[in-house]
C-alpha cells in the first residue's frame, strides 16, 4: 500500500507556486517530488495522470544546477504552471 498519496496536477502546481513565492525551497520541492515519484514507480506508474507525472518529474529537478545557476529558471517554472493548470 502507498504511504505517500499520488498528488493531483493541482497539488504539484501548488508546490511549484510555493517555490516561486518562497514559501518552499527548491530543495524541499525536489525532495518531495522525488519521493513521490519513487513511490509511484514502485506501485503502478501506468495508473497516473501523464500531465501530473510530467510536472512531478520537472519538480524533482528543481534543485539541479548548471554551474552556479539553476538548470530551470523561475520563468521556466511559471511556464510549466501556465501550461499545466
């Protein structure tokens, strides 16, 4: 049985918005998304909303840096949100 509930698309968007408004860190969001992703992969990855899965995978990469800059900018995050609401 799942210990972490599968989030909805709106819940993933809420996490992304929390990163943008600084009520959550990129690291915290990425760790949450990675944990949820691992849980889903161990359960049934075919049973989830593909759009939510895509957002979740992007969220899991929020803390990745290229040099000193984050791989994904705040504008990227806004575009993900607008494209997936």
